[in-house]
C-alpha cells in the first residue's frame, strides 16, 4: 500500500495556498536528514501553473498544481543512485549530504522538478513532506492547506484513477501525481444569420472527429455552442437549422483550443414561418410582462406601515424621516417644528390602514 497525489483540476480555484504552504514549511528551514532549506526565491517545489486556452471572446483559464511526481522509475534516481532513493511509501528523496555537487540530478528530471541551489551546490525538490509524515501527519503541508480538496494524498487502492491522467513527459516512468479533469481541448463558435444580423438560436451542431465519433449540441439563446474536453484532433462541424441551408466547416484543435468565430448560415426558407431570435425574444418578454401583471393584480393590497414614514419639510423642502410616536419633532436640516405635520401624516396613514383592513 502506498499513497499518491491526486489533483482535481475542476476543483482548483488557483488560490495558491498549496504553493505558499510549501514555502512556509521549507523556506529558511532545513529538515535533516530529509532536506536542506528551500531558498526564499527561485525554487517552487509546489507551483500553481496557469493554463490559458482559447481566443477572445471564449477564453478559459485553468490552474495546474505542479510538483515532483515521485516517479516509480525516476530519472533523477538513475542519474545518481547513491544520492537519490525511493522510500517504501513511494516518496523519492534526494539525500542532502550525498547529493552535494551532483547537478546531473537536476538535469535528469524530464519536467524540471529539481532545482540546483548554487549556494549550497545542491539539487533540491519536493520531499513529499516526509519529515511530517514520519511524525504523525496524514498528509503533506500543501495538501493540508488546500481548501477545496483539489489536492489530495490518498491510498492508491482507495481512489478511482481510471479517468485520471499523468504528465506525458513522464510516460513510462510511473509518475505518482494523478490529474483528474486535466484540460483537454474545446471547440466553440457562434451561429449567425447575416441577412437579418441576428444569431441563430437552437441550431443543431455536430462535431465529428477523425475516428468518426460524433458529439451533438444546439446553439443557446446567444447563438453560441461549445464542446469541452474533446481530444486534440481535426474536426468537422456540421450545422443545420430550420429554414437554413446546412453548412460544414473544419477546425484543427491539435495544437490549440478554438473559437471558430461567427459561422454564417444562409436562410433558404419562408421567413414568416420562422420567427427571428429578436421576435422570439420579444414574444418571451411580452409573455413575462403579462404574467407579472397578472401576478400583481392577484396580490393582496398591503397597508403602509404607520410606525415609520417620511414627511417633506414645508420650510426647507427636504425629506425628513420620522415616526408617529416621536412626539414633537424638528426638521434635521432647518430645525422647523414639524410636530403638527407629523401628527397629520400619522393620522392619514392610520386611516388608510384601517380602510385596508376593513
Ligand atoms: S518528477 Fe523528476 S524529480 Fe520527481 S521523481 Fe520524477 S524524475 Fe525525479
Ligand atoms: S509535499 Fe511538501 S515539499 Fe512537496 S510540494 Fe507539498 S508542501 Fe512542498
Ligand atoms: S490550494 Fe488547492 S485550490 Fe488552491 S491552488 Fe492549491 S490545489 Fe488549487
């Protein structure tokens, strides 16, 4: 039984707590025999990377917590077997004594997780907080600091990793940091009727990949469509909508996510038989207004409260907040005596209330 790190990208909000916690645990603080202190600058044993995808107006930002993957067949260990070892719990540790001067350890890591400390002549990286785990902690500092449980340290046998992915640079090395919901590609677009300059709502959109598999969706109230978490591939997009000629476009998302832009559909039917998006929106607004009017008409009239109200000062014309029980009262602004006015207004409101309750 050994534990693995599991990172759920969908739960990571980019707060950087994990990164800060790692610094707090290791900067200016050596934990012999596990590690020398991490320098304040230049090293990130835990780093929250930002991955920006798409093009304006459809842009998505994902946060990718990134660290040493404690590989089963670690390249850093092969570079200096006498100085790097793998513990029984799976953590890969660089011995701070034996690794002195061995820059090759830093050079060997395919994902650059090892930093070379020029002052100490020492390669350094995440220790998995082995010093804490050996002293009763269940999880490392970074995991403990994560508020959303995006970052977990769990028994491998107790977590479903079928949908998980690992860093491709470490293929074959047995990395032990697993990512859930790692960003794939998206294809987005907008469907547009250039003749009436309106978006096409409810158009059917089919996305077909090179393997022939098809995904389907429809455009929303803004004419937009989006296919998320699709594989890097070249896709065919087939569009159809009532009254419009079918259209097909191609898009290549092998390297980047795509907003394919405004796709124009040519109207080929009888316009009067197909209400435009604006007409549909107008009809929806009218129906909502009618419903609201009916609701208001059916609501019981509620008498105004008499305890607190406002009067307009006859001397300065300003609005003065008051209440019926206040007794004698003066304007807050010009100090005019408003006692009689307040009494009259209170009597008037009381009469209204009585009438409403009758
Ligand atoms: S990620 Fe790099 S430093 Fe970490 S164990 Fe694998 S090869 Fe070594
Ligand atoms: S396990 Fe410890 S050393 Fe590794 S990234 Fe997390 S806090 Fe830093
Ligand atoms: S602490 Fe958790 S939520 Fe915050 S950046 Fe790190 S992994 Fe993401």
